[in-house]
């Protein structure tokens, strides 16, 4: 399943069958629309009907004064208005011009209403999303939490969107609607302010932290010991990969974080359960395994708007103080790593008050989300900022002792809170579901038919209640509480110094992000915001016993206690999803599942190397660092692979590719192709074949002993064929930098249980490291022969490691003809998993690119017009528009465009000017 599915992924074969008739019609319609069929009515005119007007004048009744929209050659708009409400009205109008279909799909995802667009195949997805209740929480935020000023902006934005929709037929808004009209009587609804707020819930879901790790650790208990699981989830390597902050501590007297304090080991929290054991300390059981495995399968089917949740999702950002730069002012870089989408998740634009004053305060440019006002990442006239995922543990799963009357807490039955949801289905009958919630959160296990009958066993100790009726699974998550993140977006856009920046960050509650900062006065800084829970008992590493109230959250870490720094002595700050601070010195648990710091340490090393002996970093150095593709695991593994004695000349020929390799992963590198194939096969042999089926990729089949099987056993008690069940993009072992730390200590051991593998009719069993390496090199040679050909001189990493940009909905699930019309690519890419140039791939699933730097920017603070940027695709969401993928070649080459910000630079770059008039 493509990782960027925003509408129904069609994961199961049975689901696909139900919509093939509709998709056949879509193929026909889209072929006609593209002009490859009958032409005429369904030809060029239909394609162009939805293209936006970008010159001349358009009247918008809601405006109070003229607004100018200037677009450059890439279609990137810069908006100029006299007042704030007109500015955001125009933003809504312009984003709807370019991206309304994308916006419409997104709001149907966040509201659990995909079935209204795509029919009965989406009922299961909608049911889970309704259970989470994103839209309900967004409505509560709008009604009770957000400021009056934020509501005013949201209303103005919605007015602009609706002004664009007014009097337009769906086919004149996007070509996809022309296709849908043949299969569905779908009608476009007006945009509402809550549609914008709800998008933050989807963003928070995809950046939710360690929920999948929590499930995976529990599932591993069916086949692994506690010590084995601990080896597969090693501690963060603080000695190798420095955290974001190298000092700082919470002052015991004030309870506030002091960035200048020297931390001492022993201040930190050690609360928690041991990985590999459940609440109460016993090993796992089949009942809980079945529930959590089914829950994991449901999660795979939920549209991942940013990317499959896991170790890969993250970002790079760093800021360098002026004392270390050629400009004498700070330089700031950011490139969020998300799943590839078409159009890109990001939309570049500028929002400018013609005259900045107390009544019109915005002069900001950067990356926005279509469907939401404001700028998410970028700069204004005083400050610049970037974001990366902090990875805080903000979700906990609870095993619930349930019965017909409710769920058990401290020996007493509490009734569920219930509500009924009606799911409307295009071409079908309405479906009704009942959502049950505990006082911690919704009972997510209700959304899987496999969980209707809960298990007799679970990973709980003897203190568990009677198991007669079994268990359910509930979810507690910070994003299911109303918050002020939408307030924070506008406050960031108009912040002028570090104090106002931190004040804005205080309300950036979910998702919890690393925020980096620079200003024109030469200051740099960092803030970790977010609503992060404090636990009375447990560490969130495994599902907790819901019947024991001591496992409840007791509150959230106060903002004043969260780590930050300002003008650190080292002169730079790097955030790339590594640990924020040494957890042993910090009194509250942020998470036990950081990214493991390969990317961040490489960036640190590059900065140190460039600035030693008084060297300075230029903007182009920042860009070059963003495209650094060196493989850390290769530096560890490659020397050992070269020492393995290979007698087979066919395999030896491939092994020679690794001689003299510099560990860079260029698209034309045969060595990178072979090494990554060897790494994939090492992981499979040493770890993947030992994991339970719920973690292995679909189609990854192994023979297991009957005692280990979770499926039916044949009558003769022979080995049982067991196949993986996990979506390829989220299967394990994924090959990310957690696995680097798993393998690192094992490389010093010639013998280990992990190097032991059973033999088969083609290969002898392995008992040592080098035997397993030899087998992995042989398997990799045959694998690449099948994929790339027998002649190794034709091999290249880019031929294996390809990016195909897939149009959301129809481009991800439709037959080949639809995909040919709407999708673009492939591009042969360099880079790799856990490299700074993070074109990620999942080693359990294959080599296809599933993570990308979704945009890149290098901000030249103070000399704004010398900043540079690029988007993954283009400004337009219209499939045949010239700005559909016009930035992708530049992005693939690691190059950047000039980023015009000042009025003179914008005017010089402008190709089209549109005047919106009241």
C-alpha cells in the first residue's frame, strides 16, 4: 500500500473487489479527460476548466479592500492586503484555486466521511476515525478553547474558500470531481472553520510517537523473551549521538528549566515496566496478541496523511549562529521527512500586510497546509523558525477488563460513555456504529471484528481480574483533549523575538514538536513545547492495565519545565528526532522511544568539521549538508563484509563492489545498491525470520515449528508455513537507526543467538556472524540479479531506490490506467534510511522510497531575499497543470530556488498578478 494514501488505500483484496466497477468507469472518464480517448467534450476544455485564474480581476463580496496575488514562475503566490481578515480570506481563496480537491479529501478523512466520496469500501476506515473523534474534538476546540481572534481568522479563511466554490460546478473545481460525477452524486459542501482545525488532529495522529512500538513490544512476547526484546529496543546511545541539549536542568526550587544549569545524573525518572513483560510482569498470551495484532492491522488501513507512523517519520533542522557563518547572521535549515504525496503536503506562499501596523501585523512567508490559514514553517521580518518531530510519548494503550455493563476500575464496574455515529455511504445504505469510551479514551478494539470476542489470556500478572469475558483495548491520547495549537500558529507568524516565540510555543500543544529559532539580532534558540503526560506508574512502553487506577496520567509537564536553550556556547543547534536531553538527568519521562540519532550526529559532525580552525558555513554549505547521503551502518558493517571469505565467484564479484566504497549513496552507485541489499538480507536472516507474523511484511513467509505457530497445524506435525501480516511500509525490521544500535554490539560477537539460522534445501544453517554475512551476501547477489540483471556494471542504487509520486485517492488505489494519468515518475534517487538525505525505505518491505524530505529550505536570516527553498512537487493540485510537478526535478537534484520575500524581489519574480476586488 502506498504510504501516502489519503483516501481509501484498498488494502485488502476483498475491499478492492467492491469498487472495481466504479474504478473502471473512472479509468474511462479520466482517459477521456486527458484527451486520449474521444476528445471533444472530455478533452482539453475539461482539463483546463479547473485551472485557476491568475491574472486580471475577480470580485469577492466578502473583501473590504483590494488584495493582490502575485505568482512567480512556479505558481507560488504572495498575497498583499490592507487588513488581516482580507489577508486570510485571500489565502483561503487562493489555496482553494490550486488545491481544493486535496482540501476536500483531507476534511473527509478528519471527519471520518470518506464513504460519502468513495463508497462502502471506506466504512471500516470511517468507523475507526469516528471512534477517535477528531472532528468532534476540533469542534470543541473551536467552541470553547480558541481565542476570538483565531476564530475570526478561521472564519475569514472559510469565507475565501467558499467564495471560490460559489457558482462553480464540481468539474470546474478539479478533474477528479468530473470523474466522481460518473459514479457518485457527491456534492461539495461549503468550507467551515472547524474543517481547518480538524487538520491539526490528522497531523498529530501521524506524529503521535511510540504507539506502534508499544504494540510491537507486546506482540513480540508471543515468541521472544524479555531480554531478547530489550536487545531489540536498546537504550539511546548518548555516548555516540549527542542529544539536542548538552546541558540544562530543572531547578528544584522554582520548578523551571534552567538552560545554563549543569545536569547531574540521577535527577531523571526511572519509572517504568521492563520491555518484554506486560503489566504485572508475566509474558504475553494469545488473547492480547490477537487483539493488538488486529489493532495494528486496523492502524495500517487508516490514511496516513504524513506517513506511516514509526521510526522513519521525522525531520532535520538546524540553526548556526552568525559567528560561524559567512554572512555574519544566523542560517537556518529545515527539511521535514514525510511520505511522498502528489500534490506535496506543503504549499508555499507569502502573507503580507501592505503596511505592517498594530492592526495588520503579518509579513510572513513559508510553508502552509492547504485547508488551514497561516504559515507553519518559515520566517517573518524578524525571526525564522523550523520544526521537527519531538517524538514525545503522548499515547497510551490500556487493556480493559470489560463486560456487558462496562469496564472494571479498582474492583468496580464503570459504565462506558456511548454515542451513536451514522456513516453515510455513496451508492449504499447508511451504517450505524456505537462508539464506547472509558474515562481515558475510546475503546478502539470495538472497531475490529476480530476483537469482538476478547481473549482468555493477556500479558498481565496474577493480580488481574477474572478473565472469563476477556479484554478490550482503549486509547488515551493528548490530541483527544481540546487544545490551542491553532492559536499558536498565528502567534508564531507574528512573533518578533525569543520571548514572543516562546509564548507562542507554549500553546503548540499537539503535536509535540522541536522548535528551532533565529532572529535578525543574531540570536538562536530551541524550545520543546507540547502537552506531554506525567505518569504515576508505568512508562508507556507497553499497554497498561486499565483496571488499576495507579496507571492513570496525573497531569502534563508544565511548559516552564520543558527543555529549551538560547544562544548555546557551541554556536549551533541540531534537531533531527534524537533525544532532547539525557533522560537520566531530566525528572520527567519524555519518551523511551527517541530516534536513535544517526542523522543528528552526522549533522553535528559536518558542522564541527566545517567550522574547526575558524571556518565559516555558507548558505550553500547548508544546502550541501541537506543532501549528505553517507550511510552510518555501512561504516560499521562494510569492513566486516569485506573480510568474509567468499568462494563462489558469482558472489565474490558483487563483494568486490564494496572495496574502496566511501559509504555515500549516490543514485548511480552499484556499491550502495549491493550494500543495502546485503543489509536488508542480514536483517531478515538475523531478526526478521524470528519475529511474529504480526510484525513481518505481507508475503514474507517462513517455516516454523508447530509449537511456535499461531495458525492451524497439519496433521503430521510438520513445519507450518507462516506468512507476515504487516503492511510493507510499517513492517519490521525496517532497517532504521534503531536497528543500527541493535546490530552495533553484536558485530563484536562472532557467536550470538541472533546469528543462528536454520538451514534449508539451498543453504546450510548458520551459527556464526560471518556465516550469516556470507549467506546474506549470496542472497543479495541473487536478489539484485533478479531485479537489476546479471551484469553488475549496470547496477545502481537509483534503479532500486525509486520515487513514484502518487496522486491522492485515484492515483494510489486505481488500476494502471488511472495511475498513468495522475501519477508521475519514477525518479531514481540517492540517499537512504537514516541518512541526512532521508529518502527512506523499509528493509522489511523493499527498496521503494517511502520517506522523503518533503520540502527543503535554507533561511538567510536578515537578508531574507537570499534565502532559498524547494517543494517536493509544485504549487498546483491540478493533474495536468504546468505547476503540478515542476519543482520535482530540482528537488531530486538537491537544488533550491530563490525565495523572494521583500516587495521588490516579489515584484521582480512575479509572472502573474491577480487583483481580488470587493
